[in-house]
């Protein structure tokens, strides 16, 4: 979304908030992490108020409409909509508040276009994927199978048990007695990263680069810094529950959760920007909006990033030691330069897949504007664009620093130039893209900061050195009594299914704390 353009109006305008003096819980932000916390608590009978600064719910999983196109703001490759097991957390979150969403299965997770003619597709069918990858690295066939089979071990442990708060002793004891082997399996993998495990089985350097890319394209760090638990989820669930796109666009997930929240008695207020968390006698007791209005609750949950929570909502100079430590271990990932395009349908040859990753030189994988991501959701749900056209969302990592200190004219020119470069590079995969353009909206980390309130427009936290898997990622409670965090700056990190887990865990911990 252009930083200068007006957001589209929503039918869900501000609601009147019931005159309750103290809510059980206030949730700051209606990203998927915040909404799952809110719906879980409302379903248990808690009184919940969600305060969202924007005009619609969803945060990075929101949408906007322009000239007949419906664009996903950020998230587009959706895990968690499976029908079986326990890891289908988006399906479960909707069910908990008696709503549901129709989804369309995506037969291929990603079509990779990588250096050295490494062209391959990650098929929904596991064996087809292994076969296609092995055809590129015939000598490494056994290693490939052993590596991905080890990822399944992690997934099978997770998919055997209810997924709730790891900060709650009652749950941990119960789950350990019910599934001792699965728990021990997870304990083993929690401190591990993908790179070490991949190198046990794989020696070919180009194949190891491919594993780096398999991690980078969702964790924005290479295999050595990517936690094995998360890779177990991503590399297996794509073949188990699969990647499924919600009919009507990604924005529908948040809209449905809000519908469920309200049915369960919870409330949401839009255009309600929190400026401050109120702390009395060392305990979080409420929030103050930037317009001065105050709301109070027994528990406060922040779905904003940890940087926003502890540097903006609370005095930065009184940051708890645990948060300072976290900031030494994790840094902000880059944001994205995003092009939301409307494209003539004949640009895409028959058989084009929905998601693509493009990289011309391995050296550039982690660089700003190195790896290119493409999502074309109209290949699954054609109703998101006018007839004869496609929605084409392409994005590439980009740092806030590169977009600061520019005059409005310089900013617009830089965006145009960057968009031109991206389109030119994509012409090799989609010839005729430039000529087929019908609509273009360019977003930068500044747009993400403005519309999503994410500090520096970041995609989320990344380890700033090799850490011990997921061990360094905080759960939901914070050093301030009564204050919890949820979303991608809590365990287990980025990803809609990951933040949904964070929401389940946060709501469970609060429900126990409040005696629900
Ligand atoms: N950021 C991206 O570009 C991007 C792209 C793809 C996927 N994703 C995914 O999106 C997910 C993020 O989910 P999440 O739940 O952690 O958070 P989120 O960033 O999606 O949602 C946070 C919400 O809090 C609101 N908010 C922030 N500050 C506020 C304030 N002061 N007052 C009121 N509301 C405020 C924001 O408007 C937003 O709706 C991650 O899984 C990530 O992987 C993000
Ligand atoms: C008791 C005892 C002894 C012990 C205990 C142990 C235990 C129980 C443990 C447990 C653990 C757990 C539960 C864990 C959990 C985890 C989880 C849930 C995880 C999840 C994850 C997920 C993820 C990571 C996801 C992700 C995704 C993503 C990020 C995506 C993205 C995408 C994008 C960016 C796009 C791309 C592309 C294109 C467009 C092409």
C-alpha cells in the first residue's frame, strides 16, 4: 500500500463499547495472534475487549481493495487449515467460536526458480516432492529422504498432542503423562537448528544452499539459524494439512474470527490506537489510547511487536532486564518492498503455480532485494480480481534505513525505480509482465510501519547469531505482572499458524491465571 494513499473504508466501523469498568482481558491489536487470544478467552466466558488502531482487523493478514482487485497485505501462504491432527490451529481457532471458512487446496507450495537452473516444485504430495528434488541431486537421494523424514519426526510429536501454554505446569504434566515419547522428542529438538541436522545427511553444497532457501523463504534466516521445531512444522504440514487459501482472500480469516469473537460476547474497537500501558504498583492494569481514553482490565495482552510494547507503550528507560536480554539475542528482520499488481490474465501461461521464489545468484539470497517472492492468489480464487485479470503480489526484503530521509518526490522516485527493477527481473519468469500491467501499488517498510504499526516495518524478530533453536524465544508472560505478549515476537515466531499457537497458549495461561 502506498504510504500516501487512503486505506479503504470497511463495513466494520467502530462499535460502541459496553460500559464495563474492568474487562477480564484487553488485547492490543487484532493480528491473528491477538484475535486467537481474544476468541479463545471469549469462548471460555471471559469478557474481552480488542483495541485495533486500523479500520479493519487482521494486521499483516489484512487486505485492501483497489479498482476491483482485493490484495492480501502480507501473509498469503497459509498453513494451519488442515482437517486432522492437532496442528491445524487456524481451523481449530475458528471452530472454537463456531465459525468456519471455505478454503482451496494449493497443489504446489512453492515453485522455485533458483541459480544454476535449479527449477523445482514443492508438491503437496510428499513423495512427488522428494522425487523431483532427488532428480536434481541423484547422489544425495538417501540423505534427502533422511533429512525430510527427520522433520516429520518433529511434526508427528507436535501433531500428537493438544497445543497449549508451555508456561502452565498442569498442562505440561498432563501432556507428559499422555504422550511421554512425543514430549521427549520435542525436548530433544527444542535447542536444535536445521543446518546441523541437514549436514548430518547432506554433503552437496548446492543442495545445502537449497535447504538454506527452504528455510529463508519463511524464517528470513538460513538453515543454521532456523529452529528445527519450526522447520518440522513447515516442511511436513505442507504435505499433511497442506497449504490452503481462504475463499475471499486472507483477510477473511480475521473477519471470521471477529464474527466469532462478537458471537461469543467479546468486543472490538477500531481506530483505537493504544499509546500507553497503564501500570500501577508495578502491575499492568489498563491502557490509554492516544486520544486519552482509558480502558481497564485484569490482564493486558499486547499483539504489537515487543519493540513497540517495551519501547513505546512503556517507558523505554525502564525496560525489564529480560527484555533487554531478548533484544541482545534477537534483532528486527528487514521489512519488504511489495508490489501489489493487477495483471492481464494472458501474461500467465497455463499451469502457472500460485507461489514462486526467484533468485539468480546464491550470494544474494540474504541481501536486500535479493530473493523475490511471488504470490498469485487469483489462480486459486479468481474472484479476487476483475474477469480476465490476476492479482500478483511480489515482495522482496528491504531495510527501513534505505527509505528514510527522502523528500516526498525522492521517495516516490525511489519506489518507481525499485518497482521497475523488480518487474524487469521477473520478466525472465513471466515474459510480458510489464506490458500486461493494469494496476500497481508499491509498498515499502515505511508503509508497513504506517499501516501495520510494526517498528521499522519489520517482518519480525530474527536471531542475530546462531542461537539454541527455540530456547531463546519468550513465551507469553512478561516481567510485568498482568502484561502478556502474543504474536510473532513470542514463541515460536513468525507464521500465521505459529502466531495462532501463541494465541492458544496466551489465552490458556490467562484463563488459568484468572480461574476460568
Ligand atoms: N509483516 C509482514 O509483512 C508479514 C508478511 C507476511 C506474513 N506475516 C505474518 O503475519 C503475522 C503477524 O501476526 P501478529 O499476530 O504477530 O501481528 P500483526 O502485526 O499482524 O498484528 C498486530 C496488530 O496490532 C495492531 N496494533 C499495533 N500497534 C497498535 C496500537 N498501538 N494500538 C492498537 N493496535 C495496534 C496492528 O494494527 C495490527 O493489526 C506473522 O505470522 C507474520 O509471519 C507478516
Ligand atoms: C513436559 C516436557 C518434559 C516437555 C514438554 C515439551 C513440549 C510439550 C514442547 C512443545 C512444543 C510446542 C508445542 C511447540 C509448538 C510449535 C509450533 C506450533 C510451531 C509452529 C511453527 C509454524 C511456523 C514456523 C510457520 C511458519 C510459516 C511462515 C513464516 C510462512 C511464511 C510465508 C511467507 C513469508 C511467504 C513465502 C512465499 C511466497 C510468497 C512465495
